[in-house]
C-alpha cells in the first residue's frame, strides 16, 4: 500500500512536460530505477504471507519503427515461492536475476504496453521463511531450481520528460510457466525509472550518440 500511495502522490504532483517521446527506428533508450514487487499470494490461516520487496531494475529499448521497440530488461530480486500441500504451506526465498526479452508497443507518446519472455537464474541459496510441515516431511519449492521461465506483461506511463531524460512508471505482472504443483510463483510490481535517450536517429543522418 505504501508503494501505491507513493506512486499516486508522484503522479499527482509531477508536472507533465510539453515534450513527449516519439519512437523512431534507430533510437536506443536505457532506464534504471527501483523495482517494488511481491509474490501473488493472498496469505494463509497459518501465517504464510507475501511481503513487499524492493530492488533494482534496468530496461533497454531499441525502436524498430514508430510504433514498436525491442526490449531487454534485467531485475535483481529476492523472490518468494510459496507451496501448499494438504493445507500446509512452505515459503522459501532465493536471490535471483530475472531477465526478459520481448516487444513493446507504443499506444501513444505517453503510454505503452509490452509482452516478454523471461528466464530467471538463482544466484543464492534458498532460505525458509515459513514452514508448516513437521521435520523430515518437508516439500520443496522452485527456490531450489537453477532456472525458471515464464512471461512478463507490462503497462508503462511516461510522467515527465525533457529532451533527453524522462521518468516512467511501469506496472508489471510475471506469469511463471514452470511452477511446481500448488505453488504461488507469479509476482507483480511497479518499476519507477529514469530513462535516458542513449542514441537518436536524426532525419537525414545515421544514429548519433548524445
């Protein structure tokens, strides 16, 4: 709730600039900022819950025409996986790198949407954060897997811009296609980034770096 309130306040008081981004073939942008996210899990009577986490994300876009961009994103995460069996729950966290590759469609100069394929790679050891199972009868979660796969969906708004920099708010949902049985492995969140126009293709010339 704190993150959502912060985003609403930001959108309310951040003035919209007269500049707007116009995608053009050859343009390259890079965006860096904080990413707030949580596993899609409502909670259990035994106390298992999904907490909000904060980390860093990076998005790179390369425009292929005036309507679309290729997109690569990298997020560092502490991912929580929660699995249920016979009314008992196990929750485990693991550190991972979440990488997406996909396509962003520009709806207009301020709003865009994307769909991307993701692969995530564990870089830490799993940590148990909730366990209803008696000793010796535990199940495992995807926190023990080296790689997970799925799809990311994003809706993005540009809330401020000048000629080179802009600020974006990007809401994201990550759908896992490799969860274990009865496991909550999807997550959702919001990315607030500072975007920089790294390279611009100008009319009558090739791409020129800033």
